[in-house]
């Protein structure tokens, strides 16, 4: 799979015709993956190249000029996940003023038909496009007939009685229910980044941590302590992660601090992915350092028991 940004659009081979899945694909949840799998099947049957078409930032954030819809998955993570699938292209469009003002008919004609030679379009049941979301499934159906491309509309994917959606997943993550969020995504909710130098407060109490500074545009779990996996150079380590401001030490600003069980080594500057499994407790300000240390020891003991009983869980859904 090739990852292509709009500036390199001419590098895409279109003569064979392309089948395109359209959407934001934030979280790449069960519903999104139904679109992806459907796209691959349709393109194989019709001898087309396959593409996931999305934007390099959430359109709502560009329109508002600030982060109003925090992302579940970064662009890099989307690419890492989709590389495990038999797609030809992952295309990131720049959502700018030009796109904001483009009417839906122009989007289909100028972008899908003329730029990509589209022969199949795969969308979710609630897909909207064009200026102010004026385009809908009904219009897309009419334009598919006009331009002669195949249109496949994917019906909602449900988990129990709940329709799987990015907005539901964001809500679950914000509430700290990373277990349920991961079920909607069929993978552990993950935050990745480089390890930065902290104040080494963990070293002073016997629980050295690695520190990640999350991107401002990512949705974060509620403050508290979580059972996690730390993935380093494709190796999985059991870990415990605190998300919060470390109120016992009167620090400010959200940080992600992870204690890796049975690990020794210097990871400064390394790329690490923290995969969230289960919330243990909310963040708390302790009255003393010894009280904090005792609680961390209990958290680690809880995590060790969890991993002993469910260790196989941490080996699945590694894409």
C-alpha cells in the first residue's frame, strides 16, 4: 500500500480505474473496516485499484480553526493499521478553503471522476460530502448513474444494539472506558509518540516511568491509572500508565507516564506505543509520597494479577 498526499496526486496510477472508499476513517473502527474490506472485494472482482480516501485533518477542525473534534487515530497510525490490508492506496486530501467551498457535484466530477477515474465508490449509510455537507446518498446515487460508476452503500455495523461510530468511541475514551472503546475498534486504543525526559520523579519512589507528551489534537482517556501494553520495537511489555497532571507533585499539564513491568533500559528518544486495556482507578492527590508509593505498588500488583490471568489478551489484534 502506498500512502499519498494531495501534493503527490499525479503519482497515482489511474488508467486501470479506481475503487474508492470515502470517509474520515477516524478510529478505523468496525464500521470503517467493513468499508475497507468491501472495497478490496469489489476492486478484486472488477479488476480495479483500491483506495481509501480521507482528509489529513478532521474537516470540523479546519472549519472551526481549532480542535473541536479530537482524533482517535493519527494519520501515521491509520497508515500503520491499513498496511496490513491489501489496499493499493491510502490518500490524504488537504481540507482547505477550496474544499470547504466545493459543491458536492463538483467533488464527484472534478475529483472522483476526472482526477481518479473512479469506477466504484464505497460509502457508509450516512455519508455526506461537499459544501456544508450538502451532498448525501441520494445525490451520490444519481451521480453514479450519470457518470457510470458502481456505488456500494454499507449499512450500519452494530455492536449489540449500538451503531459503531467515531463519536461513540470518543465518548467512551473520554469516560475512561477503554475496554468498550477497544471492542468497537477491534483493537486496543493506542497513543504513540517519542519518549521525552521528565522530572524523574518515578525514579525517586522506585517506579521509573517513560513519559509521552500527547498531541493536542488527540482524544485522551479520562485522568487515572490504566493497565496497558507498551510496544517497543515490535516487542510487547506489560505496563501501568497514568494519564493526568500528577497532582501529588503539584504538576500542571496532561502527561502520559508509563511504568513498564520488569524492564530496564534507557528509552529516551525511542518511539513507543501505549495500548490501553483497562482502567484501574481515577487520578488522586495523595497526602504524602509514601501514600502515593503504596498505591502505585497496589496498582502494579493488580496489573500483574490481571496479566497472569489474561496474558493471552495482550497478544491479539496487533495490527
